[in-house]
C-alpha cells in the first residue's frame, strides 16, 4: 500500500480562496500564500499577497480568517519542505 502525499498549504504557492464576504456574497482572494496569522486568542488566518487581478491592492497582504474559508483552489503549488523524521533532536537542560 503506497503512502499518499498530504495536501498542505505551502508558502510561495498560488491559491484562489473563496470565503464568506458581506451579506450573501462570497469574497474571492487570489494570490501567493505567505503563511498563517494569529487573530486574537484562538483564531487564525491565511496571509495572502494579492495578485494583479485585485487592481490597486496588488502586492498588499490580506488576512482571510480560517472560519470564513469556503473553498481553496490550488493554482500553482510549490513543493513543501519535507522534515527528516530520523534526524536527532538536540536537548538542552539548564
């Protein structure tokens, strides 16, 4: 049985995110994923550098709260760094 590759959001990849917008309107965000942001105590969001299609907002960063995400389209995925599970962990004791 082959091990399937996990799908992860990777920094530098391009995504289109559909999220909850205003009343009965979906908000579309297209751009490069830059990482995650902490919003308050227990909320997180996706940091997106906006693409050309956003006009004057191109290059600006938008935070999309995770609870508002409806769908994510993968437009251009970069490979994620695979961590070496066999690598020794250094322990420091004070």
